[in-house]
């Protein structure tokens, strides 16, 4: 494996070119190196080393790009699954709370205590301190 040199402290870690552009550029340089091999060798370059190094770097970049794209897809799928589960869990919890309150008469003291469960969720969201308040225990 060819060791790559990371960007130094004074260098910018931003590239203006896309992965596809850089891979295409490397492939064009490789083709030129192969085509002009003898002339470049006469000029004192170790062209075989250059070709091997650039081929290895390009192959590694193609692999890394593929892995990155797969990770992006997986992350997006995980985010979508989490959003779905969040919605389903809240909706089911809220529906069960409504059913529980209805079963003890929505105007009863027990239903009033149960209703605090939903309002405590809102207070926790705005206060951002879930430790400050514990969910009330309904007493029918």
C-alpha cells in the first residue's frame, strides 16, 4: 500500500474537484505516462514507479469512494427508519394514552393525572432537563 501524505497544518484541506473529476484526471495522467513511458524514462523519471503508485492510489480512491457512497446510503436508510420508528412509537403511545384516559372517563381525576404524561413530554422538550421532572404515576 502506498503511503499518502495528509494535508499539513498550513495547507488547505479543501479540494475544488469532485471525486469523479480526480479519478478521471488520474486515469488521463496514467494513460499519458504509459504512452510517453520511453521518453519520460530517457528524461530520468522512474516511470514504472510512477505508474504503479498512481494506479494503486486511483484504485484505493475508487474503493474508498464506493465505501463512502455505501455509507451514505446506509446512513440515509437508518435516518429514515429512525424517523418512521419515532413517529410510530409516539403515535402509538399517544393513542394508548388516549384510550387509557377514555377508559376511566376523560373528565376523571385519573384521566387528568394521565394527561400529565403528554404535557410532561412537552415541558421536558422546552426545559431540556428530563431529570427535573418525572412522569406522574396514574392512580385510578
